[in-house]
C-alpha cells in the first residue's frame, strides 16, 4: 500500500479516536484500594425467627455494628435493639405479606452473582474517587437491604447502602400499590443503581452547608455533584446520571439557550426565594415555571452545563479543586458559559 495512503489512514484513525476521547475516563489501573466488603442485610434479617432470635440477632448486630442500629431506627422506623418491642417489631416486619413478597423479587432479581457485579462497578467508582481525592476517606462496605420502600440509597460512615426493594423494576406491583408517580417509578430498576448510589455518596461527601441560599448557589452546587458523578462513572450516559428520558434530554439540548435565558434574565439566579429554588430543583414530572415540556430539576442540569464549561475553560483545575471551590459567582464567571 502507498505510504501516503497509509499515513492518511493513520491520521484519520487518530482523529476519529480523538473525537471520542473522554477526559474524565482516567487510568485507574495503578490505583490501589481495598475492595468493598459486600454484606447482605436483607438475607441476615430474614434468617431471624422466634426460636433463634436472641442469639442470631446478636450475631447480626456484631456483624453490622452501629449501622444495624441506624438501620432499625431510621430505615425501618422500628426502634433500636434496646427497645422493649425490638423482637416483635422486627419479626412483624419480616413476616409482613408485602415485605415477604418483595423479598422473593429480590432473591430472583439480585442473587449474589448480580450483587457482586454491582460491587465490581462500585469498586471502580471508589478507585476513581481515590484518584481524584487521595486524602479523603473511602467507602469500606456495600450493604444491601430492604427499607420498606422508605429509602433507596445512603452513605453512612464509610458504608454504601443500597435498598433493593426500591429497584425491583418499574412495573413492580409494589410501586403501583404505593402510588409512586410514573416519573419516579420508571427509574426504580437496576439500571439506575450505580448512578443513584454514586450521587447519594457525593451529596453526603460534599454537603451543601453554605449559608448563601440563592438560586445560583444551588445551581452550581448540584452542577458540581453531577460532574463528580460523571467523573466516577465516566462511561455512563448523561441521561442516566441525571435521570432524564431521551425526550427530556433532547428538549434540554434543543432549548439550552432559551433555558439559560430564563435563568439569566431579571437576575433570577440571585433570587433567594425558597419557592423559586424548589420549583427549579425538586423532582416532578416537569418544571412548571418554564413549561410542561421542560424536565424537572432544570437548575441542576443547567448547573451541570456551567460546570462542564468551567472545567473546559480552566484546564488546570482538578476535580478536587472544583469541589473545594465555594464561590459560585467565581465559577459562573470563569465558566464563560454561553450556550
């Protein structure tokens, strides 16, 4: 083959590969972290019965430590191990008809092999986190459980918590029975576990505790959170990370300039009205303040675009520096965001 042709083909291949280059997909092959210790609390809880309760529950308490107490009191709202109704409350929960049926769903959908697959992906998230934040404490355990449909995920004292009864599939009878709206139920399946779990971890890790309570602060904060999730799950679709449908993503891309104009006009970004912040950051079928076609939590999406622009235009900034920067106005100005 002609040398010129070979050279041309090589250049084209390099250009093609370069176009798809993901700067967030860092090399973690040399990053050393301890693998997550996977514990299945729902299995241990259902091993309890009247005849073995005292001895077995002591074993479970030792196995899960302080988290078990937290789980009983905050996830199940059943009182702790010191409560006089501890045993009857726990047994009543695991013998509840709907809870037992949900447990059969979990056994079928999430056998140990499937949970180990999820844990392997979570381990890669932990490695990427350690790559970007080498001095921060890392998760040590991944605990699966059932929360009685109260919580989907949490991060508590180095424990990643995954409530499997919240991911039984969008057509599961329990969500219809509990009257979950469709916009919420459609995300209650395995596909959303890693994005949800990672987002919950980041929200806990980088708590928004600033006293400034205007819309700009919330917009930039959530933008940073979604960018961090993107960094830990670099090959995940944006739609999965923010929980939008394809139609909603198409709307955002098509009307990005209009959406930004809404935020920029009348100094709306500097509003401190709690109602305005809620309208633009809370879950729902749409953002009514803009239109019935506009996706919910639109301030989070626009914040994410601002952060992407900030990192693109400030190439020396690391993820650690981004998350440490608390001046939302500075980030907005240096982002040069202009859709």
